[in-house]
C-alpha cells in the first residue's frame, strides 16, 4: 500500500540515453522527476532542460518495476519551450496514478521517450536505485484520468532562481539580452574572472589544487572539512548543511533521494578525488553513519559501498564515488 499520512518526497535524476536530442553540442539534456507524497495525494513534477525542440513530440512516462507490477505509465506529451525546457506537474491519488489503478509505491523510474513505429526510443531516463531493468519491453498503460492538475512554468526555470542565490545575478541579466554574441562574451568574461579568483584564493590556503571549476562554488561557500579519516587519499572535503538538498542544484542530484539518511545528522559531505596530476577525477558524496548495515544507504544498491572513519566521532561516512563527466556511479575496486 502507498503511504497515507505525512509528507515525503524523492527525486529521480534523468540522464541522457540516446544521442542526438541535445539543444547544442556543449549542453547535454538533464533534469529530474520529483514525487511528493502528502496525505492521500501524490504530486509528480517533471523538470527538463537542453532538449532539442525540433525533435518533439516527447512523452513523459513512469516505470513500475516491482515484482507484481512491471509496466510503463504513459503520463502524456511534454511541451518544450524555445529554450529546450519544461517544468510541469501533475497531481493524482496515491493509489491511482494517472487513472491506471497503480499506486505510487510501484514506481521505481521515470523517462522522457519518443514513440517511433510502435517502438520506445528512450531520450532520458533514471531510476531510484542502480538496478536498471529491461523496461522498454514492459506493457504501456495510458493515462486515462483527464482531471489532472497541471502547472507549467517554462518562462523562468528553478535553475535561474538558484543562480541568483549563488550570486550570479549579473550573468543571468546578460543571458536575457537578445544579442547572442553579447551574452556569450559577458558570460565567458565573468566566469573566467570568478574561476581566477577562486583559484588564487585556494592556492594560498590549500595544498590540493581545485583546478576544476565544478568545486569552485563550494570553496567559496563552505569551509573545508578536515575530520574525515585518511583512508581515501588526495581528497578535499566540504561539510554541506542538509538544507542545501532543497536547492535545485545539479551537483546534489545524485543524493537528493537520500534525505532520510542525512536529516538526523543535519549534514552530508561533498568531496573531490584528485589524481596524481591534481586533476579532479571523481566527486564523492558522504552520508553520516556507523559501519553497520542499517546505516548503509539502500544497503549499497545506490552506490554507497565504501565506509571511512571520522577522527572525532564514533560514526563515520558511507561514500559514493560519482564520475561527473559521464554522470555514472563508480564502484571502487577492493
């Protein structure tokens, strides 16, 4: 039975499947599906960006991969704006998603797809665990409920709001200028200046170089965390407040569904693993917990298979290594 009381939510991160659907060569499609459960209702929200408009129509589907239910729920067609984005929500009863009589607890994945000659072409997909089924062969159940509640917010994305909060409002204003050349030049100039400032500051106070821009924001916003054990070499660590998971940052996507594991300790770790040439190789996410089965997120199925100690506490951290270049979870060799 689906949950009946209280409030909970989790995210399914959507990643590129088939090539050729990105808005431009330097921007891969990305997004997520958020499921919010409250009382007897379920709100399902899709956010997608950088999809090529000319390749529509795209369709939103949910994937059920439970022992007793292996089906695809076809939610409906997705409308993409001229910038390759969409932000849309639906509300259903917990026990009757899209009028299919399937309860929300049967959902384990989501996707953006195209239908060509009766075949499913997966454009983007994601699952709440690392176990990926052969879902494209599942039977399709259409959305038969017509009174769904739909909200579209395509003119302003939540990513724009987040950029303001991290003090790049100036860049955002320039992005809205119509002249593409001016936008590009202003953006590149500001980003280069910020990266230069971060690198200069970091080199003065750290013996490990933050040569990659991906951690530069965290070097500015958070203090280095030094209490983690020495089991993992050539790493820098930052202690991130749990409230940050409410922010729609792509860097948090891999662990957004793990809020129940971090809410009590009120923090998690974000680390950077460097190679011998001081080049960033992996991002590492650390979830507080003892070296016990019940503290290991999803019993290791979500990639948290390495445990390290904490110098000042009996607890330690369960770690997941993430290759940010390919958007994949990496399991370290023993």
